[in-house]
């Protein structure tokens, strides 16, 4: 074999080796990309299964809670606000507080507190009851803290409670608290604060009367 032929053969081997190397690198990239995609798909599938399990568990809990308590579970609980309204029923604020409380209860019992996009009747009613119960639980707790100087804070807390409940209800065909019901419960807060103002005013007047009586008694002794 001539030197020229030897050099040509050597060059071909080099080119062949380079071709094999490039092919091997390309195959490795394809395999690596395929492995990464498979992992992503598996991860998506796992998350989907976890979400499905979570929603199934939540739906079962919703059914157990609602079936156990019925429609009455949706109605705002009797609280100190009702006692406050009764105690000040002789005042305009007390009367309006009772009216506001009764109106909220009426909206709940007439299915005007929430809505849902489920078509099937039982699922729709269950999802609505669940979000109304969740919202009322939060709101009743908020209203129990009503004072003469915290209306703005508590009003925002009620709005935030509705937003959070609606966010969680989105997983169940957009089960949501309606703005009208949020407004009705805020109306309770309005009159709760005003009735509390009357109560504080009466307490202050009673303190003033007791102080005056003490001063008069002290003057008589002197």
C-alpha cells in the first residue's frame, strides 16, 4: 500500500470515528430529553392524582357534614348579637340589628347566599351549603368581636373571608358566596357597631350617675 493510500485510509477512519461520535452524542441527547420529558409527564400525572385524591376527600367531607346537619347548618348561628338586639329592641339600632340578622338568615334558607355551576342538583346543593357554612363560620367569629372602634377592620375581614372561601370553592365548579350575601352580613356589622355605641354610651352615663351619687354622699358626710 502506498503512502498516499495509507493516508487516505487513515483519514477515512478519522472521519468515520467523528461521525460515530456525533451520532452517539445526538443519541445521548435524544435519550436524555426523552427521560426528562417522561419525568415531567410522570410528575404531572402524580400531581393530577394527588389533586384528584384531595378533591375526592374534600367532596366526601362536604357530603358527610351537610347530610349530617341539613339546611339549618347554613343559617348564621345564634350569638351574642341576637342577645344584644333583644336587649336594645327599644332603640332604632337594636331594631335594625334584628332586621339585618333575620334578613341574612332568610337569604340563607332561600338559597340566595351562594351559587355554583354544577348542573346536577345534589352536587350543586352540597357545594353551596359547604361554602355558605364556611363563610358563616368565619363571619360569625368576626361579628362577635364588633366594638365601637373596629368597624373598618372587621368589614375588611368579612370581605377577605368571602374571597378565601370563593377561592377554595373554585375547585367545586366555582361554588361561591354572592356579593349580596356578603353585603347582608356587613349590614349586620353596621348595626352591631351602632348598638354597641349605645351600650357604651349607657355605661358611661351610668358611671357618671354613680360618680355623682358618690360625690353627693361624700358632701352629705362632710
